[in-house]
C-alpha cells in the first residue's frame, strides 16, 4: 500500500504542491490509513486544511479506495 500511496503522491499531488512551493511526503501507509507530511510553503499555510480535505484526501481515496483514512502530521 505504501508504494501505491507514494506513486499517487508523486504523480498527482507533488506537482500541485510544488507549484506553490510546497512539498508532500508519505510518512506511513497501511491498508487502512495514509499519513502524509506537508512541508515547504504548505507548513503553517492557512489553506493547509483546505488542501488536505479538498485535494489530497479525494485523490488518495480515488487511487487507494474510499475506505482509506488520510491524516496529516
């Protein structure tokens, strides 16, 4: 599962985040949960909750399954 999560982050999310000076990485991943870490311009950004719920969670659920919980650390 971690490999699939990392591939989704590389392909779909990292290009979006890096365009605004941010970075996203998978910290942990198993069959039920993916933990991501946002850094760069994303760290402390007031829009971070919106990016997480509006972009990151939907992409990872689409790729990995609706049952996945996505958490930011």
